[in-house]
């Protein structure tokens, strides 16, 4: 049996302008993810560690170290040396490729899970990495991972018929706040709020889009009509709209709870 993968790639050309991924059924009968690359493809397990292994007998290397940290019984946690960090970096890269594929497949729950994993890896290395330069090799990717986490969370809130725009907007706003806080903490120079990073730009554009797409409430529509009527000097209509707004606001105010002792 030939091990040439040309037949697998036939009809699935590499497109450098986008992430190409697909679901396939493996020979074991379980679903796999395939990610198209310029020189072939990655085949990825959709759950657990992407390569299907169990390092040190744990679901992931992160799980191993978090368990070790949690059960150290007050003893100092050993510093993560260069080899330990290299292993964690390899795992984080695997999760990176999987959440890229999952985002292309619109599997937002999986993206949220995998970006959370990688952010926890960064936090672990920040806590215990013995070399500052190696620690920064991890931390420099925080803005990107946090951006992807916010995007997937927002997309999950507004897709599949949920239309929870307020929650999506809050998720993006929190992502932006976290990225800005990261740069304020780690940038050697004074953080310049006028300079926008790529990750901030992506989230800012998404935030503007969500705010535009969010269905307007009746009061918001009335306020817009009121401003338009004033601008057109249609004061009779403006007065009518103002009365309608006041009536609506009175109805929305709940009566104070009375003490019935």
C-alpha cells in the first residue's frame, strides 16, 4: 500500500489567503480534523491533546504541571527549565494549529477551549519559568491568543440563532481591555494609547461591527427619531416623541418594594 498522500490532497489545493480545514473520519472510526498546509496537511485529534498522546500519563502537559503545582503541599514548585519550556511550547503550537482549524470550521466552543489552554500555558511559564528571555518568548503571543479567544466568544454569542449581541460586545470589550493591560504591564516604554496593535485593530473593528448589527431597542429608535425631528425643526413631532420616551421610561421604572411587616 502506497504511503503517498497525493490522493488525499487531490482536489484540495493550498490557498495562502485563508485557513483551510475539514472534518474527516479516521480509520479508527473517530472524527479527525485536517488542516491544509503548503507542503501537505496536519491531521489533528479534536479532543484532548491534538497529537493524541498523554504526556506523563495526563491529558496534556499543562494538566501535568498544574497537578504538580496543586499537589506540591507547600513545597516550592520547581522552576521550568529550558527543556520543560520547549515541551510546553511544542504543546502550545499544537493547540494553536487546532484552534486555527476550528475557527475556520466555525467550531467556536473548541476555539474558546484551546485558546484558554494556551493562555494558561503562558500564565504557568510566567509563574515558574527560570529564564526571563524564555518567558517572554511565550508572553509575546498573549495579545494574539487573547484576541482569538475574544473573537470566538463573540462569534459564539451571535451565531447559531443566539443573537446575544450585548454578551458578544462585552466579550470583545473585555478582550481589548486585557490586551491593553498586558501592554501597559510589559512594555518597557510608556504605553501609547494612540498606537493600535494588530490585535486591538481586529477587535476594534469587530466591536464596531457588532454595535452596528445589534438590533435597536424601541427606546433607541425613538431617540434617533427625536434627534432627526429636532434637526429638521419638526418640533411638533419632536414633542410627541419626547412624550413617548417619557412614558416608556416611567413604565420601565419598577415601583419601590414596600415593607409589609
